[in-house]
C-alpha cells in the first residue's frame, strides 16, 4: 500500500506505514524533511556550481528529486542516485515520473542499484556526498572520503545517538574511538566525537575535513564537512582533538562556518516555503548566533541551579544579558532549551544566577 505526499516542491509516493523502522519496505521519514531542507539551503548557499552529487542511500529518492527541483539552476552537473534495494529503485523511478522528470533522457541523472561502497569506489569522485543511513554512518565513511573531491563537501547523518550520547559507552568506544558522557551536554559531546571520528578516517588520506555546519536534533546528528588536501592542514585538524568535560577525545574546533550560516539563514527567510517552517527558521536563528561564539560546550541552567540550590531561575534572556555585560560572549544553544553557551567560568555564572 502506498500514498502520495508533498515534501518541499515535490510530490512523493511512499509506502504506507505503521511505524518508522529499518524494516519498512522502502524507508521514508517525514521528520527528516528538515534534514533535507538544510542540505538544500546549504548547497544553495555555497559559491560553487556544476556539482557532481552522490546520494548513495537514496531510499524513495526524495533527497535527489528535491535537489533537482530546488537547487539553483547551475548547481548540478550530475546527480548519482543509488540504493541496493530493488523496491527502492522501482519507487525512485516512479517518483521521477510523478514529478514529470524524464530521467531516461536526462544525462544529468544516473540511477544505480549497487552496494553503496561499490557505488562510491567505482565512481570518478564527487563534490558532494550525502551519507544518510539508518543508524551509524561508519560503514560508508571510508569510501565516501576516498571519493570526496578537493573542496568537496561530505554530509553525514548519524541516528545511533544512544552510543554517541553515552547510553552505551562501550559501543561508542568501539564505533567512534572515544568515551561519551551521558549528561546535560551529551548531544554536543556526541556530535564532537562523531566529527573527530570522521576526521581521523580522512586524515589517513591526507584529507583535512573541517565542519562547516553541524547540528543535533531529536534522534539524530548531522554534519557537513569541507575537504582540504594537504599534510599541514591535516596536522592542524588533529591538533584540535582533545578531552572535554571528562569525555572524548572530541573535536574542539568550531562547529560552523559563520558566514555560511548567515547565508543559509537569509536564504531560508527569503524562501517562500522555508520561511513558513517555524521549526527550521528557529533552529537556524539560534545557530546563527551560536556560530559567532568560540566556547566549546554550554551550561545547563536548570542543572546548575539544582546542584547549587538556587531556587529561582531568572529568565534566560536576562541571564544572557548579564553575562554579556560582564564582558563574556553568551547566547542560546540549539542543543538544549535550558542551555547557555558562554565563555564565562562556572563560578562566575553561579554568581550571576544567584
Ligand atoms: C535511512 S534510508 C535513506 C533515507 C534517504 N537518504 C532520505 O533522505 O530519505 C537508508 C537507505 O539505505 C539503503 N542501504 C542501506 N545499506 C546500503 C548499502 N550497503 N548499499 C546501498 N544501499 C543501502 C537502504 O535500502 C535504505 O533505502
């Protein structure tokens, strides 16, 4: 049984489902439309056209079909769409027809039914590779990085947040080579652990991967990294690995390229459809401010008040203003509603809260 839905500017045929799981005939998660929105905004915000794009785990084809409909006119040189599931390939083709795109006569569009690693390794390389699996991205990192072009962008989703955020610390050590910590800042720690792991895989090939946009939301984490080639650049990345909050090692560098974040935000609020998506705009607004700050980690105001027996919690905006008046950077964080990112020390923050 199938149904037709709308996502972004496209129509999509998807299997009718009871529950979103790996066992779905062909995977589609409506919650991930925001993940796809951000990919579109990011690609439309970079100064590069004529991209060779790879969608190795395409499922319904939603991401690629949206790219074809929603990316700027000259963005795509070729889009390579792959899934090893026969039903997925059938549905991708039906979804092209549904959107009146004649993939057979368009040499921009290549559809493959291969194992994703073979699909990547048998290619001539890509400027943008989107790894969007169910669970850990580990199984595809090596091939994707090997085939990532100079200045190319690697986009990675991870939905196995239980290991990255510390519910299963041993699994995190095995899979991500670092110790997580289950506490108020666990999502940031987990995201930084994942970034370091991707950077270590890339370092083997003298590729320096710098995060340009990252976030954590509900059940998943997402990172976009830009590839620079060169031994010195790689050494410089590795220097920014270290322990944080008794966990790690993690990536201690920046999570965003702030000028890119600005462009993404303004592109979103100037887009007819995106500007109506409160969830998306709110996330981008917070990240726009967050990306201006250098501080690693954030303070959980509830947690600090509880630990220090502070009964009355002032409004977050008031606290942020007071910290700024003391000369420190401070602002909201998208990782947690009760969180404040700031360069102030814990001791001084407790004084402010009191
Ligand atoms: C989470 S879904 C992808 C969702 C999609 N990227 C989107 O935006 O809707 C994962 C897909 O990867 C495919 N897949 C998993 N392992 C694969 C592999 N080794 N090679 C090729 N496809 C694979 C599955 O068949 C499934 O369709």
